[in-house]
C-alpha cells in the first residue's frame, strides 16, 4: 500500500523501460504545486536548494531516489582530499553569509577551532561529504527516497515520482554522473572487475593478488596509493597502473589556469563555436582531470619506501602511454588485458591480473524521465542545449523552464562538472527565477575576448 500525503493522489501502476512495475500517483486529486522542483540532490542541486532556502516566496521541492545523501560514497578512500578551495562550497561564492556555508557547518557542529588547528593543506573529502549531508538534512525542502520516473508538460510541468505527483512552473535537473567503463570490459564486471566507484566495497580483500588499475586521473592515483600503502598482510602481490596519458601528470592548479574556473571564462567559453570548444576541452583537460601534486609526491615516496627500504622490489609496475584494447578470461579465474603502446604501432603487450579496477571516469547520468517532452528540447550533439541561465532551449513558454546542472561540459567547459562554479551557476538559475541579476564581481585580469584591430586601448592602438 502506498502512503498518501499532501503530495500524492490515488496510486496507479506504471512500468519503466526495464519492465519493472513502480507505483506512481494519479492526478485525480490536485497535486501540490511548486515554483520549482529539483530532480536529483547531488552537490549541484544541493547548492541551489541551499540558496533558495532564504527565499520562501519561491516554493520549491527537491527529490532524490537515494535513501539519503550520497557523494562518491564507494570511493571515500582514507586520506583523500578535495582538489578545490573550501570557499568553493555550496553557497559561499554567491552568498558568503549563508547558513549553509562550510564555515557555518564547522561552527554548528562545534569543530571550527579544531579544523583551523589541523592546518589541512586541502579539505578531507569525507569531511566535505559530511558537510553536504549536513546541508541536505538542514533543508526541509529536500526529500529522499523518491525516484522521478516521468516529467510531462500540461500548461505546467507534471513530475511523477514513486508514490508521488507534484506540479511545477520550473524544473531543475541535477542527476549528476554515473561510472563509465570501456565496452570491452562490460561483460566481465563483478567482484574481481569493477569501477573505482566501488573501491571500498570490493578492494578490501586483495591481499596476495595481482591488481591492475586502469586510468591515470585522481581516482586511479588514490586507489593506487591506497593499495601500495597497505600492510604486508593486506598488500597485493603486485599493483599495476595503466594510463593512456604519456605519464602520470599533475593537475594544473596555477593562478592563471584557475581562471578557467571563473564565471567570466565560462561565459566566454559558451560564446565560442562548437569545434573550438571541443578543442579547448581536449587541450586543457589537465586543469580539471590531472592528479594533485601532493598525491603524486606521496605515491613516489611510497614506491621508494617499498622498493628500496622494505625490499619489496616487485610490488609496483607502472604502464603509462598505453591503451587497453581487449579484455579476456585467463586461467584460474584471472584476467588478460591486451595493451597497445602509443609510441609503438602494431606492438601489443599482455598482462595477467586477478583484479581489475577501472578508474575510467564518469559520464552524465541518463535523463530518461524527460522522454515525454524530449522532442521539444533543443540539442547540441549529445547534450541538451542551454542558454546563459542554464535553461534548456525549448518550444514551450518562456516563463516555464527546464534548467540543467552538471551536464553541459561541451557548452560550458571543463568547470561544468567541477565544484568550482556550483554556487555561481545556482545563483544564476535563482536569479532567473527571481527575474533579477546580482552578479557584481570584477572582470578577469585576462582579456579572453578578441578586440577589433581599430579599438583603442591604454597606451596605444591595436
């Protein structure tokens, strides 16, 4: 039986694409109406929900299918830290005095002096996750355990979730990302071959085994460091690290590079043609997907310690500049990976492993709940096309919008899935809903936009 509350009507049955039966709410009773309904409660929509909390005139509800807040819970490896400033929290860069800031969290839970005295070089990732969970519990407009199955439009948006139907003038989609694994490995996934997002659950008992990590980004580096740092009783027999990149390359965190993660550059990037944007993302990938120098230093020091001080000369094998071209079963339940070396055409290598961990990144999660209105939404390649307020361009009324968070990297650059612009993007969406503009930050030091050759500038003429 479905529990009835102020959001639900009479229950009806519906089958999703997999054929599974779920319970949706009928509209025979008038559903609750909101100015804005958010779908998904990851960092992006949690930021918007936090900023909206001080604007009760904008009635809102945020729904998430999980039982509680989650953020990469399966790979919260001890010692891992976030790669951005603590000021890039849910709200501070748009509303510094918000009660949902990271500093407000530290103060409310009574540990602000302890955090200051700890002198962390970077915020521990688990602590930042705990902060966001605190924010989700503090906000009564966030409801967990409600999976959205359909979004329809009938003069307003109709959002049908498990056991619940609500209507909205606007919706904000922030369903985040999902693990991506190369097609050649999909048939072999299980307890001994898995994505790094399941690291904590599946990499705990690999003592004495040959373990391979595929992927040269931060997640792969953290998994590798954890494995080679285990005690002798828990240590794998061998840890092999494979990367397509020519070496294990650092995150570029220098001052001018960080301008890529500013609002002015995001707007500049969006103004460029698609081919230029694609080239910029490819060329600057290490500004967001490189490995922190602190992690690289710890890895190198640990390899030194294990090989030269402890005499474990065969523990580590480093294989950069290689592509996994095939995966197959080997003897005794092991796996064979065929590798192509980028500098040696036609030459293949084979490695045999007991466990394979795919640290191959994430892709935007599917948004099949938009299928009923998908034909009305403009696209650019694989992405929905958005305007400067992150509203999807569509053929419906201008006062009713579908905002999209964390899913337009091709249009907004490498910062889009990053924490850096969360608060700014949420503020821009909130401003659109309020019909105002509140951005007052000074322009970048860098002149990103070209100037006509006859335009004057200080000290001369171009």
